[in-house]
């Protein structure tokens, strides 16, 4: 039979949790059970670090952010993990250990749960959503996989609650409320035909998986995402408790962006994002997570998840596609996006394991800015020289660091620092 009896599932989950607790108790290190690419235990060369630092500082200025948390892991060369700037105007310096809202990376995690439950026989990818969530128009013809792929045709709810989040940031949101806002905007395309990033899809998927498993989304993440990767600083909370403040720059009286006077929106409840963007994390956890995702390190990972990608946009490059809750950019796999207060991107190379994570703490600019920054950092990292006894990979990316730096500049909403004379 395709689905396990609930009693068998409960025993299996209890055993897995007990094993995870035992591993955690026996080691001070995160209790990861994954086999990841061997990483050179050294810092990236000084010249590479300088290039990365300059790229991040440029993007911080361009976005109106006061700070960033960033990490680059090149397995054959070394690592660079850093905090840049301050958590807010006049606040303390950001460090590599500063926690932040992971934003759209949550979408990939929700799909992880789907594939984990499918691997365990609890659901099937082609199950209609209506099997688990009632009262949703079109739920009988939309599948769980289409929700994960963001091909459901459902519009996003975020634009409709933006003003409410600003007015009462601590307000707790029920997933059904979020769904109601998204569904009220109608269905834009026939399910399964076109990619269109939709937070509504991932909230509905999260709700369906809760109902199918009899467990909360937080418990499902612990079992299928956080536990296997030893992500001890990551959670799906109900209240914002992060080290990196989230900011938003409004408009000045002259119509320009008020870059010097951002508004603090850190307190916006993670429940406004739920299983679309509600996770909080830190650099080490998110780096380990996206690398595991890219190289297929979990027992439920399958190449079929990324096997039928669709173009992200009709006029975009052929190497930029989406499938399985992630974007694919050349050999990179990951997620990026914007939530109120933060621009976040996390990508890793499926072939080499090279990993990039970056978050900027002002969401006034387009999410394209942080995506371009992540790809710029990936281009720089991919050229890092091999450490002694290592061999640098031959494969490259279909863009240059200079091209991505130009895209960061093109999406700037705040003044860029002037280039040094001469």
C-alpha cells in the first residue's frame, strides 16, 4: 500500500527523533548524518576574500541595507564567512553567527518535506491537494507536486497583507487567512504549465502536508530538514527572534528612496510567511542545508525532483530554470527572494558543492539584486585557486562576476559609492 498506517509512522518518527537526540548528546558538533563534499579547512585566499568583500559592500550600499551576513564555501580552496556592516543604523556590528530570517529558502524546505513524506509512503507527489485540504477551489485537479514546483497558477498573497504587516508587525497569522488572500486573486495559469513563484502555493502545500502526516510543519521540518543536516540554530517560530534587524526604506519627500532613514520591520511575525518564508536560521546552518540539497545528500533526495525544469521567465536565459521548489542557474541549485526587511539567497553547485549564502537587511530593492549578488559571489568563488594537494574544478558558470556586478548596480535603489580615482 502506498501509505503507511499511522501507528507505524509514529514508531518510525519516534525512533528517528531518539537517534537524533542521542547523536546530539554525544557530540558538541551539529548532529548531521549527511555525507557532504570534503571541505578544505582553511580560509579562502586573501585576494579572493577581498573581491568577495568588495562585492558585498557594493550590494549593501545599492540596497540601502546597513549590514549583511555572507558565506562562501569552495571545497577545494577554503571558506569565507563574515558579517558586513551593522545590524541597524547605530547598532552593533554584524558577525558570521548573526541569525536572520531565511525567507524564500523556506520554500525549498517545504518541498523537502514533501519528498521525505513521499519517500516514506505517507503521500504521493501526484496526490490532489483536495485529498488533504478542503474548501479550496481547483484542489481536486492541483497536485502536491505542482504546489512544490510553483506551477499551481495561484497568485501570491504577500501584496495584499503588506500594509497590515507594517501596521501590526507582531500579529499572528493563520495559514487559512494567508490562503484566502492568495486565492482571492484568482488563478493566472492552468496548473502544471507555467512557473510563477507563489507564496500561496507553499502555504497550501505546508497545510496539506500537516494534514496528511498528522504533524505540525515545525515537527516535519525537524524530521526531514533540520535534524538530518544538524541545523541546531534553525526553526519555524511563531515570533521574530533574530540578530539581524530587518529594514525597509520608504520614500523621501522628493520622491527618492529614503536610504538614510530606514524603518525597522524586524518584528513582523514569521507566521506571515509560514511554510513559504517563515524559517529563521544562521549562516552555518543554511550553508550546510543548501549544499545537502544540491548534492542530494538526504535519503529522500532524487534527481527526478529537478528533472523537468521550466523557464523562470519567457525572455530569460536558457540556463535559468525552476523545478522542485528551487531555481537552477547553470550548475547551481538554490532559492532567493524578498520578504519584508530581508533579501536572501542561497545556492550550491551540484557538481562541486561550492556554496554561497547571503542576506541583506533591507528589502526595498528587488530580489533580483540579491540573486545577482549571490551569482557574483559564486563566480568569484568558482575561480578560487586550489589549496595544496587539491585540484580546482574545470567546470565554470555561464556568467562572469563582472556581469553580475553590473546587474547589482542596475537594480540599485540607493546611491553607490564612487569608484576610487585613478
